[in-house]
C-alpha cells in the first residue's frame, strides 16, 4: 500500500482523524519538537484547527526570531531540503504556513508507516 500524499493541511488532518492516528500524530510532533529543544506541547484535546494555527504560529516565530533553531528543527524532523528550497520566501507568513504543512506531512508519513508496517 502506497503512502497517500495529502495536498493540504486540512486533508492531512482529516486523514489522520479517519485512520484514528490523530493522537499519534500529535505525539510525534511533540516528540520531534522536544528533540530539537523547541518545546511544544499539544494536548490530546487539541483540535485539528488549533493544531494547524498553533503550529503555523510556532514556525513563524522560529523563522522570524530563531532561524538557526528553525533549521535544526527541519533537520530533526527530516523535512526534505529540496522541498523547502522550492518555497517562495518573499512572504514570511505564507512561507511559515507552507513549512508547517511540510512538517505535518513528514510527521504524518512517520506515523502512517509505523502504523502500517
């Protein structure tokens, strides 16, 4: 079975909920952010909409104020460098939203594969 590549954050979070892996996704995000020393603590009660907004805000702040830590986070999560390089960095709000999606996509891939295999 091939990994279903989501095209949007909403689709990804919907798939995670449908497959009953949303809580695992939250745990994976918390784990990787803590490994990067960028503590984030999404609770199991965090709704998909809250997750999306809070993750976007966290990435925005990292790009704005802690760029080295932002790069370290991308490395720890293992976001593909070529995908990040293809993004347009002219608007930091838009960039942080796109990077948040790439992070979610990578974290979802980890959770999905771990569940399947």
